[in-house]
C-alpha cells in the first residue's frame, strides 16, 4: 500500500481525501453492531424494546459497567 501511495499523483490523493470527506469509510464496529442488533431483534420477545447497534458496541465514553448493569443487560438480552 505504501508503494501505491508513493506512486499516486498528488492531485489524485487530494481527490481521494475529498471523496472520503463526502463518503467516509464505514465503521466496522458499527457494521458489527448492526448485524448483532438484527440477529438479537429477530429473537426478542413481544413487547421487548428493540436492540440498537450501540447496544453491541464498545463506546469509549461509556466507562466500565457495574455488576448490576451487566446483570440488567444480560437479562434484557436473554429475556
């Protein structure tokens, strides 16, 4: 990849940067969260609130979960 960047003309490189500004690369964590939420929602009980992608993602601002939060999340997932 480095050699490709070294051979890439400056103009093309700037075009790629502009393109990624408009269409950023998808976040793999978000994609994985969406897949997990879809699977979990296909198995959830009636009346149970739907899962969101964020429910399955590690978010840096969340901090560590307490034991009671972990138990509540496990009960929510397993019904």
